């Protein structure tokens, strides 16, 4: 799942137009688009752009492999909570238009498993759920659900930001994010990391 | 001009003569001993590995120490694709699953070569996507498919990538490969053995019926194979 922090199809453009995945619009919105040919020409001319694109690929890979780990090892509740947090981040906390069917597909479980968990989360006052819409009432509650007690333990760098915490669980680890973001001159990636470190989404033009 | 035959690695043998010549002077051959850790998550990857024989397993871990394999790299591809143009900080740990040998080249050298050739960069991007395809298929597979199909899929991939039908795999390793508990792997390995698809003893697996395994494996085996063929061309 990606949103305004990244790009769809850059990897395919660099690989001459072949893509190994389907991309489906999950939440409606708007995007900038560029023709493959033009993008490839620009990428051929700019090593800097290429490096940035490959870094985005790496972030995607980090997300996918962490989902893999999470899908494999963690209970449905934790998977759902993680997924909702990411969706919440990418959509500015708006109400998410999601059927239980779609949600089950997102985290790879049966629809009735989702039903049970969604019902429990609703009863606990963590989400509000009705007719294909999910609202996260307070993301901190979701985090508490994930970590128990007072919520997350501090990240190795001492931060207790919303996502700094999640590196204990199933977002790419701090080290991975920091490594990817290290060369701070690459603006978008640095922004991703800043958002993840202090929980604010950068309002860049 | 090429003075010697190319190493038997799919990536290297698919390169044009010019592209290969950019890399050739810097290639060295190393052993891939069983269980060797080539890079750990968070470390800087210094070299790209092009296996001639053997299989490299990419695993991710949780702080608690749980490991799951996310992809495998064999003689058809290379370790280090995304690190060449992207960041060299390893996103996962690379461990030798099936021993063998590989050509290696310093990432800096490969980076310089990639700067000079857009065809080489396209090839690298394709191999990067192939790994990505494998990871995403495994993510779906581990979430949705039973242990028996996952184990079959994994054994088939390991067989394809290594070209060997006798594999040195403990139940512990297999459990990690498919992200299941050791005792469920034990049960499933038993039932595959009873069906005469594999013969298992003391950490050695002999695949005795590939078709049987193919029928037991989930759609993910064929899906990854199709992606590889599409992205990297016929082997």
C-alpha cells in the first residue's frame, strides 16, 4: 500500500515496462502521472533521479517483507491494527471506505475472522465501523492494542513517536529506515523518515 | 574480448559482450559455505554475489529473534541488485542455504559499470523486481496457504534454484523458510514422505517425485516461476 509518500510504477519504468504486480486504487484521490517513455528518458539522463527511485523500491520492499513477517507470525488482531495504522497515515485519518471483504483481502484472512476482530475493536471503542466505512477513533488506542499497557516502548533513539514505536513490530525497522533515509539530500525519502520519526506529515509543496 | 567462458550464472550469461566486459575484470570466485552469513540486516553490503551453484536465502527477523525467509537467490540471479543504485544498507539478512560457489564483484565497481550502461541498469532493475515479486508472493502465500503447500513450494524453488534434488535442510531451517512451527513442518514432511514425494532422513531431503510436489504446492510456485520467466526471460 502506498500513497503520497511514494510512486507506483517507477520500478517497472526502470525495468523497461514490466511490472510484477497489480495496482488498484484503494482510497480515491488524485495523482500526478508521467508517461513511461518520458520518465525513462529523464531517468536515463539523471543518475540522481534513478537513485531516488531505487530507494523508493527499497522502501516498498521493506514494507512488503515486513508484511510478510507480520502475516506469517502475528495474530489477525495485530495484523489488522497495523494495517489500519498505515492506512490512517496515508489517508490523513479520514474515514476509510472499506468493506470487510476488502479488509480481509488486505491482510490475507477469511472474512469472518475480520468480522469478529472488527466487532471486538468496535466494542472496545477503538474503531467505528458501519456499512463499508471504518473510522479510527484514536490511533493511540490502536497502538495500545498492539503493544499493551502504556503503549510502545521507546525506539532505540529514544523517540516515542507514533511510528518510532512501531518499529518494534511490523513496519520496517528503525535501522532500515534510517539507512534508507541516511542520505538526507534525497528529499522525499527524508520526508518519509521525518514523518515516521515525529508523527507529522511534511507539508511540502 | 572474452578470454574465458563466462561463469554459469543467469545474470552474467545474459549480458551483452560489452556489458559483461565492464564487469569481467573485477569478478572473483568465492565459495558459498553452508550457513555462511553474507550480510546482516542493517549492515552495509560491500559485494554483489552471482551464484554459480547453491542458493542464498534472504530472511527478515523480529527483535524477539523470530526469522522468516522472504526470498531465495540462485544461479539465475544475483544478491545486491537494489543496493547498487539504491542504498547499500541491507534490508534483510543473506544466508547460504544450499552451499555452492559464486562470482563476486565489489558494489562500487558494479555501480561504475551501471553508470556507463543503461542496458545493464535495466537488467539490474528487472532482477530487483524479480526478488520483489518473490517477496510479495511469499507474503500472500504465508498468510493464506497451508503448511503442506508452502513446504512443497519452497522445496520446488530450492530444487529449481540449486539444480539439486538432494538438499541438506534441517526441520528448523524448513520451519524458518516457510514461517511455520517446527512441529507442523515435522508432520508435513512426514506426510510428504508417506506419499513418496520426498525421502527425509537426518537433515537430508531427497526429492523423489517432482510432479507430486507440484500438485501439492499452491499456485504461488507457478506464479513466481511465471514472473521470473517474464522478467528475466527463459532460463
